[in-house]
C-alpha cells in the first residue's frame, strides 16, 4: 500500500498546493467521500483549518461537494485534475500569446517601433525593453546573438519538425554553449519519434509539450518570441518576432512552459 506521508511534499510541488491542501486531498483520494471531520482525523490537519482548506481545494478543482447533513466532500481523481490543469495552462499560454499579438496593434507599440528604428548607442541598446524583428534572416541572426551571449542558461522551445530540419545548425550551437558551461533546456512539440531522434543526435533530454510556439530565453532575462500569424484579413508581410528584455516576462514564460511540460509528463493522459 502506498505511504501517503511520503507523497505529501511531491504532491505539493507537482500541483502548487500548500501542506494542508496536499494532506487533505490525499486523505480524500484514499477515502473517496468523507465529511470535514473525517478528513481532519485522517489527515492530521487541525479541524479549524479543514473547512477553509476544503473550500480552497473545491475552488481549485481537487474536490467536489455533496450537500446533506453533514456535508460530504467527494474526491476528484488525479487524471481529472491533470486534465483540468493542462487545459487551464494551455488557455493561459494562448491568451498570453494573443495579448502580445494585440500589443503590436496599439499606437503605443507604433511609437516603440519608431523609437527602436533610430540609431542607438551601445549603452542605450542594453536598456531597450522591446524590439520587433522582421524577416527570417534578421530573426535568425538575433537568435544566434541571443544564444551565443548567454552566460548561464538558455531555453529553446519550438516544434520538433522545425528543429529536425536544422539539426546541423543546432549541433554547432549546442557545442558552443556546452563549451562555455551554459545549461540548455529544450522544449519540443510534435511527433514523439522525431523528438527521440533529436534527443539522440543532440545528446539532450527534451521536455515534450503540446503547445505550438517558438521561443528562446537567455539567462532568464531576455527572450525572443515568434509572433503568431494574423488572420487572412491582415496577413503579415514578413516573419516577425518580438525581442523582450524583462526578467519578469522571461520567468513568466518559463513557468508556463514548465507547467505545460509537467502537466503532460507527470501522468499519462
């Protein structure tokens, strides 16, 4: 029989729960359906904290309620929790991409482009917050610059199909980064068989995600994100990417990717 006590810290980390929530959820999974008093006894959580903990779990989708005297709480299976978290993460990620796409339609963004089009000194260049890169060649050059100047770590997220078509280029890049001692994190979407071939060729363990995006992050400070294609009514003339110098946004996207990868890998759907 599984020792639930050993699972508490793992469950807490996997699902972003606090200790009381993890203990109550594990107790509910074991019991199936129970009152707040029963769950307090099983989990060891103080009864005075059991009610607000159950309410929190209900809001997060880890438990449901059955009215009666007394009120009973019903378990939500790990499979159902993962499916909900996966969908929630995907929606958050897609909404963030849409928000970034909408930014470029604002007058403020047009002003930013005008500012960025002027010749900048080296010191000013380091202070830029956002820049739009247009054209495949310009984007490729910017990716190379971003990756090669990284000092500690880089994150690469793209489709396995595209990376597979550029293996020789990425082999050289990875060799350069490893020589400098730079940590490489790779997130890939697409065919698992292609991903396995890439892992063998590049000698790296990739994280498999279902979200389709192309993103590069260097040292959790600077990121380059390919802009999604617009509708047929307003097609993009050139490939476009947005370069952002922001600790906050870089870490936010990193967290979203980690969630997407974890929600896919922790339990097989």
